[in-house]
């Protein structure tokens, strides 16, 4: 076999060698270094992409939690003025009062549960007409509005076919829906309170 190799190389004008691999440079070592550098660069780019995504997501969560943090006790249902009124066997009304502390709120979602049904009302800072909801002081449905800072207002909700089970409120602060800030689950008959 060595003779064959020697003859082939002699015909080509190459210097005969028994071990032809010794004359070549070790390209295997160079490719290992290049591959290692490429893997490191790809890893750094992947970590940068993941960091940018996670950082953006964390900033959004912090912003939404900052607007709601510490404000839950500033928006309450005033239990003294919250009661139900039975009009007939299948017709109930709810009177509820909201108290606002020293806070700016965009709107409040009021959810009322009655016999498995939930009615929701979106009360904002702009007077508006809300179906089956009026201010306690009047009958004009176009004047439903949130209380001002450090104030309270009472509302009448109508059209319930059974006794009201519970009421809860969830504020929007800086366009972020916060969790339930207050709820009342035992609502008394207005005849017993007034």
C-alpha cells in the first residue's frame, strides 16, 4: 500500500511521504474554535431577546400594580345606606352608596348578584344614562355619576326578580382594572334600616 501511494504522488510531482496528513494544517482545531464562538454569540443574542421580552412584561405588570396598590380601602360601599327594597313578590330594588376617599378613579364597575344573575353597572366621572340605575336623589337616569374625591353618593338599582344576594365594586385607576375593592354579602331590608 505504501508503494502505491508513493507512485501516485510521484506522478503528480509531489514529494513522497508515508503519512500525508502531517503536511496538512490541523483544520479540525480551527473549526472547533469557530463553532464555539458561534455558539457563544448565538447564546448571547438569545439571552438578549429573552431579557428584552421579560423586562417589558415585568415593567407592564409593575405599572398596573402600582396604580392599584394601596388604593383598595379608598373606594368603599357604605353599608349604612346599602339595602334592598321589596316592591312586589318578583320585583326588588337595591339602594347602595359609594364612598370615595382621596383618590382619582376613572370608573367603577358595580356588580350585583341576585338569584344566580349578575347585573353590572359601569359608573364614570361623566354623567350618563345607565339602564335600571338612577341617583337616589332624583329620577333622571342621565345624571348617574361617580362621587367626587372625599365624598359619597347613593344610587337606586331597579329590576331585580329576587332578593339581592351581594354587591361588589371594582375600580379602574389609570385605565387599569383593579381587583374587587369592596363587597357586601349580607344586604338588609331597607324597612329594617330606615
